[in-house]
C-alpha cells in the first residue's frame, strides 16, 4: 500500500529536512498501534464529506467550545461566555461546513448536533472549573530528540496533571473500557511531560461524566525508536492484532496486503 501524500499539515507525520521524524501525538499513536491506520486518517483528513467526517467535526467543535468557555472563565466572564455559546458553536460548525461541503446534514440533524456539542462542552467546562484551580488549555509543547520531534497538545494541564476530553455514545460505568489508542496517547503525554494523565469522558447516551486513569506503558520511547527503525527500513506492516480495538476496522479488510511501502515527501 503506497502512501505518497503525507505531510505535517495534513496528518501530522513527516520527515524534517534534518532527517528527524515529526509526529503529532494522534498520528504517532496511530502508527504505533498499526501503521496502516494512517491510510484511513489521511483519506478522512482529505475528504470533503461532512457526514463521513462527523466524529472529527464534532470533536473539533467541542474542544474549541470548551477552550472558549474556560478562557472566558479565566477573565471572569463565565456567564457571558455561556450566554453566547450557541453563537460560538454556530460559527464553529459553519467553518467546518465550509471545509466539508458535501453530504451536509439537514436542519433537524444539525440542531441535534449543536445540542450535543453544547451539552458536552458545558459539562466539560463545569467539571474543570469545579475540580481544578490551575487551568491551562490547548498548550503546545515541542519535544526534541535525536531522531524525532513530538508536538504535544494536551487538552488541559492542571495542578494534578493532564486531562484529555473524550466523548462516547456508550453509557459510562465504573468498568468503562479505555481503548488502547487512548491509553497510549496518555502514556506519551505522561512520559514526556512527567505528569499524571487522565481521561475525562462525556457520554451522549446519558449526559454523564467519568474521569478515568488509563493503564501504564513503561516503554514509550523504545516503541517510538522501533517505529522509526521500521520507517527507515521500509518495513511497516499491518498489525492485525490491533484490529479488534481499531476505529477503522470496518473499513480495513483483513484480506488486504499486510506489508506495504510508505513514501514521505
């Protein structure tokens, strides 16, 4: 499988002029789980179909709305921020519909989407304000190593560590399963920023929140170095063991080639 259109701007994975690899956290985690996932992420990022890109759109709007609410809170304008949240979400969705111009939702679907985004962002923001004193949102941190560069952008840094906002359609229970890729993402944050990392889930099913600490990975950098070795030697492979927990499993047939080439321009 040839992938010859990768760039930092499209999916956050490229090779820098100095020979080092650049990764955004999400792309790094995808490659570590199964390099073949990059194929589907690239297609999704290059798509102009709104409904097919709905999870991405929804996540971007909710994260932007939470950051907006928390910034307004910092300046003592929490009530004012909440009062115009509907307008903020409208503006964010309009921006997304200018990017994803095909297969746009009808009026009823769009209103429900706005309500989902509003409820999730309000719940995330209220929980954050209630439980943390120090709030830093969407801070970009660059980690430079000899063979790679990481761009880390945690949703939230508090006095207790990192918190990443996630949404789910499932009901939240005490034994709620944290997917492998989410756990690995938190492990990368925790390893390089030397902070505890937790996930704050909001359920569209029941409107509840759940804070969960994922399991630990003790060999984060070793995994990255092994990945770089595979990239350098063009030995990437499709990790079928990851299929059961992969978001793209229904789009990715097991009959496809399990080894492939990857070109980085």
